[in-house]
C-alpha cells in the first residue's frame, strides 16, 4: 500500500511517500510560515521524484497535533482535501505518538515534550518496547514549572524543545537529537497500523488536536 504522510505540527515539517513500510521519498518543509506557499509544490515534487501518481495512494496519514496551530490547520486541510478528492482513507496520527515511536525498543518510559507557548508545554508519557508506542498517560497541557515536577527517573525525554530544558534530575536523559523532530515517514508507519486497526476518519470528522482553544 502506498501511503502519503504529512507532518506540519512544528516549525520544521516533512512529507513522505511510503510503500509497504519502505520509504520511497521524503521532503522537509522548513518554517511554519512557509507551509501555505510551499506545501502543494513540494507534494507535486514528491510524487514526481518517486515516479508515482496521487491516484496510486492507498491512504493518507496526517499528524494532527498538538503543535503549531497554523501548521496543523494547513496540514489537516490539505490531507482532507486530497482524501476527499481521491476517495482514499484518511488516518489521523497524534503528534506526540509520532515522537514516541522515534525512540523504539526502549525499556524506559518516554516523556514527550513540545512547546505550547505562554510558558506552557504539551506533555505525554509512552512506552515503546517495540516500534509501536503505547500510551501511559494521555497528553496534557502544563505550566513549565509543573513539567519539572513530573520528571521522575528513569525517563527518556524527546521532542523538538527538550534541549531547552536545564537542570534535569539524575536518571532523566535526552533522546538522540535526530529523533526529536516528528518525521512524516514515522507518521506513515503509524498510519498504516492505525488503518489496520480501523482508526481511519472521514474528511468531515478529522480536525486538529490543539489541547488549547484555537486562536
């Protein structure tokens, strides 16, 4: 099955075409402000580079948040439009689960942190003993001070923002830098699993997961 995946949840997004869990082509999108002008041209270039056509798609996976409001709106709207026009399944994938999945085969609990602005963070706890994340604690929005009270060792921290954290307790370590940014290829992998589990959504049903009132 050919899956198109979109991740626009942070300031550095990406697109990927993955067939049967084998990445065919992946493209980065730098700067949330550029999504509106660059996303569709990059999509066209992605299909051209892979030698495939949108009509070949078996499903579309999209990272639904939490994250950058503007990026999520644009990514979800694009995925919904494509799914509706092509008549293919649309699969929402929580962004924090994408990040947890990028620390696979990990015996310790994984804490995922994303900047929520206004001195707040998005926070979720996961286990990833294989390559599929399991939710330990549902995502919440927290004041930064409260986050530090939840950092209980042993714990692996990941997310685009974790390098900004200082004074971590002993036994709380950071994931490798290359795994801290959500990737569209990971969105595609999780979308395939979620599709097999019957977790697709209709374009009318899908909406971004903000974890705060949309501005």
